[in-house]
C-alpha cells in the first residue's frame, strides 16, 4: 500500500468519466505533499507506469492524466477502463494470452482467389531448383 493509494480509492469511487483536480486536491486526498518535480516538470504527469508510484495509482484505478496545466497546477483524470484489482493475489493465477496481441491485425488485407491450393508450391519447378541449389 503506497502513500498515494488514497487517490486510487478516490478515483475508483468517481462516477464521471473525467475528474478535474488541482495539485492541492491530490495532496489533501493523499495526505502527502507532491514532490517538487511534480510542480516543475510536465513529463512527471505522463501516463508511463514506470514514472512514479503515483502514476501507477491512477493507472491501476483505471484513469489517465490529461489536460495538465502546470501554471494553474491542475489536471484532469480521464477514465479509460475499469480499475485493476489491488494485487496479483486478487487476480488468481496469471494466464498467458493464447495469441500475440498483433494476431489478426492484417485481417482483410490478403485475399486468396477461390480455387487456389495453398498447399502446392507456387512454382512447380521450385523443389527441383532447391535440390540443385543444395547439391542433392
């Protein structure tokens, strides 16, 4: 449990798709001051899970940051999906996806003419050329 987990719980309870907050709101909810870099550097508010503990909190709650106003010290969290369970233990055993994420990405780009036998070589002399090349 991180010192920022109260923000995650707060976001999970929200019904709206967008939650506007000031940096001060986040500090009040978490009971902790934001680090100085959060007030100085816009990339601190990126949605890179490796960025900070706080970033992981809002991502696990199902939100992404957007409309970050560094001068006004405010931002909007936008719901992108349902929140993740708090820990891996809550999820049960992890199962590997049956297919690569790109599986099916080219669907509809290739058409095979009817009557085409995909088990036959495209060039009937291909096997002979391969044998000659390999010295058989």
